[in-house]
């Protein structure tokens, strides 16, 4: 690796003169191979290639301060003891002064194997069981003629490089980012996330593997209806995205029976109570069986043992100390401070937002009543307030999502799973009011079943239409616009300059203030790939996708007794959703970094809460229904209320019984986990026995 010698200030002063910069850029092309070969840790077979492969792309603003740019480049390549990442950094040549600095980040084979063990990368052993990789047992993982190059996939290498980038730390004497005195640093603070938040670094992303992506796309969104290549999705996009698509597939299949029965219930209205009872039991079965499936996948992928005591996320802030579990030096922060922020600040703010959403709902009802006074109830203009309210619900949800992310980041949760869980909790509370409270108000305050059915239908169909537009057509249009715009700007800049001017600007752009950084050749195919994928939209996470399913789930099952055909609309939407989501992942978005998860997190509990509420809401709506009262004219209101309360308690008891009977983990998973625990204990006993033998042998020889 390149190691900085001397202070950063001395380096920047030596290259201040523009003539020397130009001279450095000319000599750089002659020294590229020497630069690559001088990188510490490169193996002879790696030196034989012109440049190492690119695993992560990092873009830096073009007007960054010279000292900060040199400091970042030095940190990326510096030793761990100097707070660096010990990575290989290659610079992409610039064609104009307004273009961003583009770093191609790579790593040596030795570094990749070393960090793979450090992050507990899980790989299958000779028996096909997931196991944490260790360098000492490297031969155990090289099975069926595989080599070191085959052991780590491109996705594994991208994950490893990102891990090292995020763990580049500030030293004790580094109090701020050079050139930016206001951007304060603390000892051992993660540098790259800070520079990203301060917009010095604009983008960090991995590159797509075109060959693997074509294979995945061909088996994913083209020929199939429900079944998806979940294993291939996991290998390319990681556990988080694969688990979302597994849940979407499972949920879509589970909608088939409620859709068929709901269609019959819509046609033959006298059977609606039966289908309502069946649906609430079906929801409970679906969620419990999915939990088993989730644990099964987590075991196969080696993520079932993840806990809240795992490695801190990059954005976690605190003083540096020794971790009580791992013994590593990492940020530490009192847990009570997070609780104070959560319950004293965040919770009251979320409650205020929920109250505002409630009043917005009331305004829409007042507007609808006013429209009914102006027009007849059958006039389509009366539906305008409901349509406007449905659109506002979707727009407000998008803004609140960003606000919930800001609040959760400020609370300073230690791990990524804790961060996601509390962010989801905030959003679920708000979305419940924003999307479902109007239905509760119509059902149990206004008690207008026809109005409830109309509102439910309007909100379900409009929300699905808006989501499909946002997820597919909007990214497709934005990608098309950004690509055409960038190409037209390049053509305009080139057409307005003479050839000497173009050559002079290229030379000036190449005279960047960095020493000993190799450059890509101008005809390197990676340059075009970086430009193409850099113009794509960024896929943040599965947050919006789960939220869409959560809202749809509530519309379908909370009031299935009123609108039983909602399950059919949801089924049709999800069949398209699977293809649309697969298409956007493969064609419209940059490749996201892999994120490991063991389950769907707080979303599981959110769906379970809706499933429990669906029992209460459907029993309540059926009790208030005029059709039920016509069928049982001899029953008084009190007798009907008691009857439906008994049915409600029976369904709640059935739900609890299903929860107890169906185990969260399949039997083979529990046996495999017990076997793994037993083997770990036996290995520890064997290690101790070997140490004991050495000690006893030493004492025996002394006597």
C-alpha cells in the first residue's frame, strides 16, 4: 500500500506550483506500473495485470480543498495503525474541471481474506453448512477444485472494501478535515461517513457485474409468475433484498385463497361473515408460517445468530472504548441517553405529527360533506375530497419517512438492526393514523358502511397506482433524462472549443494535486460503466417496499368484511410488483451494498399487530352492519353485542393457539443449531485439553 511520508501540509505545498502539477501528470503515465507494483501486499500474479479490479467507486466534489483531497487519498491507502484502510486507490482521469474526482477502490487478495475473517463472513463448508470463514481453515472452504479467486464473490469483495472504507478512523491529532476547520473530528471517528454527510463525498457505490446480472435477470423477471430465484438474488444483492422478495413471494401466494373466497363473498353477500372469519385465521397462519420460513432462510444464509450486540454501525457516535463482548476498540455511548432522546423528544414529536394527520383527515370529511351540500350524493364531484386526501396521504408519507430517519439518526442507536427497528416503529405509528384512521372514523363514528367501502376502494387503488408510478416510471424517466442531459452537456462543451483548448483543459484536469496515485487509461471500459451507473437512481433500502406492503395489508384485511374483493386487487398488484421490483433492481438502480439481516425486523411485529386488529375491526363492522341485524331480527342490540364479543374472543384465542402450536423454527433448524453449539463446546474442550497436556507434561519433566 502507499504510505504517506511526511506531513500533509508539506505535500500540498510541494505541488502548489501549476507547472510542477502539469509535469507530474505527464510523468504519471510512465510510472503507473511502478506505482501498482509498489503497493504493499500485491501478489506476483496481481502485479501481472495492468490495474486491479474495481470493487467500490467513490466520487468526490470537484471543488474540494486540495489538502482534504490529498488527506482522503492518503487515509484510504494508509496502514491500520495510521487510521487508514490499507486499500488500493486508483483515480479516473478527468476530462474537465467541473467533473468530480472518481476513485476506484480495490484491495489485495491477502487483505480480502484477512477482513473476511474479521467480519465473520459466512461461507459453506465441505458439508454445505454455513460457517464463519477463517484463514486458518482456508483449505476447508476450497472444495470441488475451487481456488481463492472463486472463494469470495464480487459481492463479498464489495462488502469487505466498504467495511474498510467505513472503518477509516481519525487519529488523536486530527481535529478537523484539512481545509475545513468547521468539520470537526474526534479521535477514532469514522471519516468516510462524515465526509459523505458533509457532501465532500457525493457517491459511494459498487459496480454491477454485467454477466451475472444478465443471468439473474433472465431467471427472475422474465418467465416466472410467483417463483423467484431467491438464492441467486441473495448471492448478488444480499440477504436484506433477498428476504424482502422472499416475503413478497410468500405473501402473494398467501393472497390466492383470500382472493378466490373474497370474489365469492363479493358476489354472494350472504357469505361475507364466513369469509371474514376465514381471513383473520388465514392471516395468522400466514404470518406464523412465514416466521418459520424466515428462520429457515436465516440459518441457510448464516445470519440467524445476529444479535443487538453486533458491530456498531458507521453512524454510531460516542467515545472510543473497549467493547465488552468482542474486546475491540469501538465507539461507546450510554444507552440511557438514547432512551432520553427517544421518549422525551422523538415520541412527543411523532404524537404531534399523528394529531396533525388526524386533523387533516377531519378536514377531508368536512370538505366532502360540503360537496354533498352543493351536489347530489351520486355526483362524481363528491369523490374529489377523498381522491385529494388519498394523494396527500402518499405525499405526506414520503416526507415523514425522511423526518423519521432524521430523528432515528439523532437518537444514536448502536447497531443497524436497532436503527431500523426504531425507524420502522415511528413510521408505522404515523402511517397507521395517516392511512387507516379515516377508515376507523367512518366505520365506528359515522357508521356509514357504503362510505367506508367507497373510501377503502379509493385509497387502495390510488395508493397502488401512485406506488407503481413512483417505483418504475419515475426512475425510468429520471434515468433517461439524466443520461440525455449529461450527454448533451458534454457535446456542448466539446463543440464550443477548438482542439487546442480541449487538449489544454484535459491536461489541466489531469494535473490533480495527488502524488503516487495510479490512473486508469482513458479507454478503460470501467470509465464508461462508472458514468452510466453513476447516473442511475440510488436504491436506498427495502424500507419503502415493506411500507407499501404494510399499507396494502391493512387495506385488505382490516375491513375485509366490507370490501372482500380487496384481496384480489392486492394479488394482481403484487404479481406486477414482483416483476416491477425485479426490473428496477436490475435495470434502473445502481447496485446497492449488501446488508445482512436475520428476519424482516420490526415489520414482522407490525404485520402481526394489523392481523390482531383485523379481528376487532371486522367483528365490530359486522356487528354494526344492517344486514346482520336483518338476519337476526329477534336479537336485541345487547344480545348481538354479546354474540360478537364471544366470536371476537374465540378468534383471538384461536390466533393465540396457532401462535403456540406453530414453532418459530423448523425442527431441522433447531437440531442443526444445537449440533453447532455442541460442536463448538467440544472444540473448546479439545483446545483446553491440549493446553492441559502441555502444562502437565512440563510439570512431569520438572519432577
